[in-house]
C-alpha cells in the first residue's frame, strides 16, 4: 500500500475524486487494521494539502472506514475464523477480552497507555529496551521532520499503537516485524514541506 498513500495525497491535492476513492478502497481492503489507520491518515492528508475545508469529502471517507472496520472485525472475520472470533485481538488481551473492553480500557487509562508506549506491560522486563530502539530509529529516520505538521503526524499514531501496545515482543522493535507502513508517511512528511512551501 505505500504507492496508494502517495496516490491518495496526489488525488487530494489535485481534487481527483475517482483516483482518491480507488486508492482509498485499495488500502481499505488490503488489511483489516488499515481502516483504523485511515481514520487518522485521511484528515492529515487533507490538512497537508490545504484541503481541510472540503470536510464532506474526508468525513465521508473516515465514516466509511469506521463502519468497514466494525463490520469486518466483528461480523465477517469471526465467521471465517475456526475460533469464531476476531483472533487478532488476542495480541491485546492484556487490555480487555474484546474490542469494547479494549477501547474502554484505552480511554479510561491514558497514562497507562502512554507508559506502555515505552515500557513493557509486564515488569520487570529486560526486553523493553526493544521499544526504545524502535523510537530512536523512528525519530532519526524522519519522524522528527513530520512533527512540523502536527495533524499529519497523527497518522503515525495507530501504526505505533498497534506495535507498542501489543503484548508480543516481536512487534515492538525493528528486527522481527516489518516497518514498511512507516516509509510512505515519512516520505509524505518531506514532500509536504515542498508542497506547502514551508
């Protein structure tokens, strides 16, 4: 989906709605968690392209993404799973037994969730250094530059959350789990500086 991110930004910039919806749907159906990512990415891209006033366009997109996520994870995937449930949530079972409990815990324990971005949910844990390694590489790879566009930087959050709030160590760092989803965002952060002329 990296190329689809670029086409999304281009289609917003040029107001090419057909290309936008084509790219949007391509990202949406690529993986179920991409719907959550789009909730953060879409407003950021519209803001970066100075098109935030076309609110009906991006509100429709994020509304569709939210509905898609709920339908896929709560209805479709449980029906296709031998276990009869959305098994990917097992990676976050330390936060709750289901999607509702997990979301509720996140909303009610913001300080705990912030701490979990940098430290293991199990203490003591010598493996939590992997999280610090990720943050160091992430920031020096261009994330610091993207901080110049705070609303666009929000697009990084769901990608980071799904890594650092995961209870499985292999997701925390840069060695065992792919990081390709961060690449187009870092590139767009650079390009955004050129496009906006700042």
